[in-house]
C-alpha cells in the first residue's frame, strides 16, 4: 500500500496544524495500534488507531509517530517495525524506515527498537509532552522513564519536559472539524452504506434469517473495499428493543419489524445508519403510529443542525416530539412539560439523539465547552437517531405496542447553508419504504 501525493499532503497539513496548536516548545507522541489475538495464533483484522491514522496515514501496527515542531533533522519522525525477510514472507510487507520516508512523508524514520535510544534526543529541551497517558502502559513507562532520565541530566544543564498534556485536548478538536478530503470520504462511506440498507430492505422477508440480511449489507461494503465500522445490528421483532443486539441469529417473522443499524467504514471513516421496516413490507397500524412519531422527531431534530445553533438542541427537540407522540398514542399519560421534566420518556427512549461521527463511530470532540453545549460549526458531522423501544410485556401498555422497537438514524453534515443529510439515499417515509419493498 502507498499513499497518493494528495494524501501525503493532507496528512502533512494536519501535522502542521497540530504543531501550530501545541506550540514550538512542545512535542507530540502518537502510537499506532498493535495486532490483537483472535484465537491462538490468528489475529483480528487490523484496525489502525484513529489518531495515528489521522496524522500519519501509516497503515502498519506497532509504529510510533513523534511530531516535534521546528526540529532541525525533521519535524515528523516515524518509528516502524524493522524489516524482516521471514516475517514478510509469512505475514506481509513492511515499509520499514526507508518506506516511511519515501512513501509516507516522514522526515526521518527509525526502527521501533531504536525508540529508547532516540526518544531522549526528541524530548530534550521541550517544555511539554502531548501524549495520552494510560492507553499504552508499556509506552507510558518508556516515556516517563526518558523524562526522569532527562531530569537527572538536566541538573547538568539539559532541559527536561515539565508538563504532560493529553493529546486529545488539541487533536480531537481538530478531528471534529472535517476537511474537504475527509468530507469526500464520508460522502462515499455514507452513500455506499445507504445503498447497502436499500438492498437489505429489498431482500428481507419472512423466513429469512437476520444473519442473511447482515451478509447482504456487509457484502455491499466489502465490494467497495469497506468493512463494518462497528458491529452490525440486525434485530427482528423484540430484538430491536435490545439496543446493542449483535447476535443476529434469529429468523425474521411475518408481522415483525426489522431494525438494522449498520455502517461501512472507508479508509478509516465510518457511516452510521439505522432504518426500521416491516419484514412483510406493510406496517401494521400500531407499528405505523410509533414509526411516524420517531420519523417526525428525526426530521425536526435534523433541522436544528445549523451552524451557530446549540449542539444540545437536537436532543431537546427529539424528546419533545417523542413525548408528545407518546402521549397521543397512550404510551405516556400526563402533561408533556412535566413528563419531560421528570424524564418519563426514558422508559421508551433511553439513549441520546446523536453523536459526532467520523473516524470513530462515536467520534471524538467535546460536546460542551465550559459546561455549556457548544455551537455547531460547518464541517462537523453528527448522527440524528431518535427511537422508541417498547419492551415486550411492558405493564399498563396496550399489547399491540409490545416488542416494537424503532430507530431512524441519519448522518448529517453541518454546512454554511444548513444541514446536509448524507444518508438520504435510503428511504425513511412509510410510503417510500413500502413501495421499495413492494417493487423488490
Ligand atoms: N451504531 C451505534 C450508534 O448508533 O450509536
Ligand atoms: Mn449512532
Ligand atoms: Mn447506529
């Protein structure tokens, strides 16, 4: 694998911005992920650490990036796995330090086993180390060991860093605002994922199994060199009331709804889409009544994703619409304002209305600044995902509603001109869903 010139430039721009933010007297250290054993001597498919990927684009495990503003020998230093003929025959190619410089834009690169020798030179004279302690205990020990060593030496004149700052305070604020290149990837990831949901609606029917629908969706991802960005949820009937249901091992039944929450990841950027539709192609009256409430909440919450508006607004709007709807159909009794104040809606709506989306499905970046919800800015991407879940056997609730679980989740880009729904390729009105299935 190799990066295009454009990609190398994009990563260089990000590093430059990070350097501007941390300042000339700081250094940042960012580790790659390691492989994780799945069973005995096989590993899970490798997924790069998002922060490391964002700044370096380097796709291999067990690497470390050091970013040192203004350093003479080079500001971007990569430590990589040592090249090894046998390992490369068995397990795959390694770029090694030369490849890191030639193909990934590193100014200087070393073998990872040279880290302890090089790190003191990289940290010496720097005031602050931007590194997230606690995530990589082995590396924590090496870095704090180097700082201790420098402190000893500094009695004789050299300067040891005096502060440790969690890298995410700066880096995650950068990741929250997507660049043009990131938006292009998100467009493609969401477009393919929307197509996958359409295919699922077309092929699901009574007698098929949840895993067969999952296979249909995930094959659409794989066809585009994408993988699921998180465990796909394919829950028929009552299973939709289990928020993180991933067993996906039950048959689909006539008369049930099917809730699918699945998104494909493209070059580290994931979509996150949920649709809920009738397995037999026709909503029952009770299903439709609940569905229309959730759809209304979804649509009105999306409208609030405007630059300058509070990031707390979508949830506020969603809980109001959902609570009003629940009173209308008899799920809740009482005055809407009081029910909201007492959070009575939580029995049927127990999660938030959205989250940042990007490299991580629950992407990084703060929601509040100084204790108050921040304002939306162009370039942020958020999900909008209201739902209602009426557990089977809920006392005092009309049985026709038992086991109905509905979520409608879209991915929305905040632009200068208002919210742009990236996932509009998959239908969500009752009419559009029913006609799509009827035509299948
Ligand atoms: N798929 C995870 C979520 O919707 O937050
Ligand atoms: Mn989500
Ligand atoms: Mn989701």
